[in-house]
């Protein structure tokens, strides 16, 4: 990649990797937009952080929430890109941020949803028993077991010591009947 002026002029390897990562992300997003066919739909898809969205949304205006909040696992410190080339996390992933996001989704999510709505929240499986009462106390009817998303491949937290994490748990909840 030394043929790229920005990379060639980088002062350190870390800076060069950061430049490459940003270019890769920009190219990836450009290609996604290019491949997305234009569709007309009565639905509006919001791609916002929960913190950003909840204050902007009217009470009773949303039919479904799908969210992947911080898990409190320090993913923002994992590096520029993981071993699979996945893009770095761009949010604070400490325990306080995770609790704040889950609580916001439970309470404000219930407020902004229609009288009949669904909620899907990706979560660390170890948090399941903490999250169920958080969402139930906010008014949600929480499904008694997590949904499991089998991703096919995952990441290796300890590559030499154990299997990969190739699934994610999803808290499913319903508002209304």
C-alpha cells in the first residue's frame, strides 16, 4: 500500500494502518450504497444510536426497535481491525455505557413504541438475567429465552485456548397484544 500517498507519508505503522482502515471503511460503505436498490416503502428505517434517537422520537411512533448496544466488554479497545478485518468499534464500550444504553432502550424504547411493537436487542449472553427484569420493569413482555443468531463464524477471544464465539443472543420483547 505504499503506492498510496497518505500511507507512504504516514509517520508510523499505526498511523498507516489507521489510514488504511478509514479508506477500507469508506470503500465498504460506498459499495454498500451502490449495491442497495432503491425501494419505495411506507416504512422508515432509522440508523441512529439509541442515545441519539430516543430524544428525537415522538411517543407511540415506532413499530419495531432493533439494537446492538455496547456490551461493556471493552470492544472499543480491540484495535483498528480484528483478525477477520472487521472494522473497529466507534463507541465507548465500558460497563457504565452498556447499562445506560440498555436502560434507555427499555424505558424510552417503551415510550416511543406504538401500543403494539417489537424489540430485538443483541446482548452478551451473560447479561440475560440482568436484562430481563430491566425490560420487564419498563413494561415489555420479554420472551422467556434469548433468540440465538448463529453467525456461522465468530471471533476468537483466546485463539490458542478455545473455540470461537460464533453466535449472539438477542433479547426479544413485545409491547401490547
